[in-house]
C-alpha cells in the first residue's frame, strides 16, 4: 500500500516539475476561471501554487488570483446580467425576498460567509452582482475572506500531498472522522438533539 502512495506522490511531483513555471501559471489561470466556472477544483490549483512557489508566495499568488476571479465574476454579472435577471424574476416573491436579504447583509456577515471553505464562491459572486452590491463592500469582503480560504485550502492540499509519503496519517484522519461521527451520534442520543 505504501508503494502505491509513494508512486502517486512521485507522479504528482514529477508532473508539477515537468510543467516548470507553466504549472503554477496554469494554476493561477485556473484559480481565476474557478470563480467563473464552478466545477473547477479550487483547492487543487491552490495546492499546485503552494508546491510550485512555496507556502508564502503560493499563498500570495493564490490569494490575489482568487480575488481577481471573484471580482471579475461579480462585475460581469452586475454589468451584463443583472437587469435581464431582475426583469425575469421580479414577480417571483421568494427570489425577490432572497435578493433583499442578501442585499442587506452587513460587510461582516458577507466576509464570514465567503471565508467558509465550502461556501460556493461562484454563487456568492453571482448573488452579489445580481443584488447590485456596492463594489467597495464586495471587494473588501473578498479581500479579507479569501485570506482564510486560501490558507485553509493551501495547508490542507499540501498536507494531503505530503501525506502520500506517510499513508498512516491518512488512516489516522479517516479513523478520527469515523470516531467523530459515532461520538456525535452518541451525544445526539444522550441529549436528545434532532
């Protein structure tokens, strides 16, 4: 089993090395595109930048590219799609209420929502553009929130790649998740929490 993990790790590292500077460059382009095209895996591209440029520069480059991608997505929706969408949904009460709610979110709440690693940034960019959120408010929120998001994915991604050298760490994480699951079931039963 350890041989399989080591071979996979060597494959990842040799692929990154063979691309040279283009590997991280493509990582930057894909990070920007990920904010516009949601199926792309952000954490993979951040990990490539961390491995290619090191933790500090990998973080800075990924952070800047994520901000650029989010802002482009937000701006395109606000500039070209907002009026068309508003005309289509103005008679749908639930959607207009949702948009009002998003429009009235404070800078702090938007920042916290965007900082959560599993929040779909693509959807938030669209929502912010559709509700005509202030450019400055959106920019400040992504500027702050993406620090935490990029750091989280960079550390997790490089940790996973490094863990291929030591598969016992993966087994430990899986066991911890299973234990946490059963402990949560036990606590739910004891305290009768739904």
